[in-house]
C-alpha cells in the first residue's frame, strides 16, 4: 500500500597479541586465528584465508570492544551482532553481502550498543515481511560510514530504542524501497533520539521514502537526495510525527516517475506528536523533473510563510514564521512561484 499522498497537519517544503584457543562448543564456533589485542579489544580477521571464514562465525565469538576486519569478496552470509563497542569494517574495498538475511530481518542484525560499520556493501535483502534490511539496528548507538545499500527492501531499519543515535556518513543508498506490504524505505528509524545523515547519496528509491524518521531530532547535511531517471519514491524526506529537523547543503530532486508529484519534504503527516523546530537551508536550487511541481499544503502556517517568500524572490533568502511551536529558515531560489 502506498503512503498517503496528501494528509492534513503537515509541513511540506518543496524542494555525515594473544592466540585464543578456547572453543564455543555450544555454538559450533571455530577457534579464532591469531586475534591481536589492543587498548580497545581484539582484532578478528575474517575471510577465505583465515580460520574465521565468514562474518557470522566472527559474530559468535566477538566480545565487547573487538574489531572485525573482513577481507574483500562476495559473502552469501548474514550475522547477528550482540557485543557492544564493535567495529565491523572492510579491510579493503570490495566486501559485498549478496542477500542472505538473519532472523527474517536483515543481513546484519545489530543488537549491541555503540557499533560502527565501515566500508561494507549490502545488497538484495528481502524477507517475508517485505522489509528486509541491509542493517536492522536494535541496540543503542550505531555509526555507518562509507557503506553502500543496493536493491534492498529497506536500506537501514531501526527500532524504537529511546535515546539512541544513528549516524550515517559518506554512504550510498540506491534502488531500495518497496510497498508490497507496509512501505519500506532507504532509511527508516523509529522514535530514537537522533538520526544524523551526512554526505550521503540516495537515488532510484522505489515507492517508499528516501529518508523516514520518527526521531526526536533529524539532521541532514550535504546529501544528494534524488529520484534519478528511474526512481519513483514518494517523499524525499518524511518526518511523520514532527520533532526537530535540520537540513543544510542538501541537493533535492524529484524525478519524472515520482510516486508523489506534490510533496518533497513532509512533516507531521501522520500526527504531530512532538514539538517541532525546523531549519532547512538548501545550498542550491531544488531540481524538479516531475510533471507537476511539488507544492506546499494550505493548512500549515509555516508552509504558507515559506511559500509566500519563495514566490516573491528569485535570489536565496530567509523566511521565518512566528508560529509558537515552529520556526523555519528557508534558503533557496525558486524556479517558479509556489502555491500558497
């Protein structure tokens, strides 16, 4: 089912050494080959040339503070990570997971706190619930760096862990999303504390939204969020329950096949359950390749303020609203007047 295209009470704006010899007999884990100790924990090496052939084997023996280094290659594998303060990283470019999922959820199911994932490609995750993710974040804080999420039902899916922070930087999300059941998205986080996405690219999203956040705070900086020639996402950014939103230096583009020709960024479409303070600064003019230009809604005071200023200027400017629960600063040049 598609996400609703027009809902009341929303703001729509148009356009970041010890040798271990013990075995975990109960779990069938192999011995660890030459794990080295550092101040933050051991380094576990994974790949065809190591005792730990698969990341799932490393997940069985990983301890708090360990680093897991994965050799380049295609892995028909998935893993459930339970330890805290893990770093799971590609030793070099070319670490690709090809679609196997764990627990009917994701390629990586991360239950530990303060985990970093770096340099890994997640592809073709699909599950019975139609929300198969590259990463399912179920613990505390998660950092994803320089990773790729390609053709999954969901790129990153996070649960409702109060106070958690998810940071994504330098990553690519391409070809994710589906609405075969409830809609899945490029990134979808529940009511966590903070979602921060920097310097990342979203394109060719299918049916769902590029970024959907129910976090108390959502920060988007320096991203390229574009449908591309074949993508048909609904919203580029959806903040359905309100909350603080900061957008800076993002490039936004609705494509010719978008599933929602009237909405680029939506706030409060489901229900405004959180106080909202919104700041959106566009470093360059939004590009609109859809047949209809995205417009604002007519019942949100903040949206009307943005629309009136946008229609009155052809140069980057600033507009604010005096609405008691909302504040906005919009910086963009409008290619044609917006409907108020």
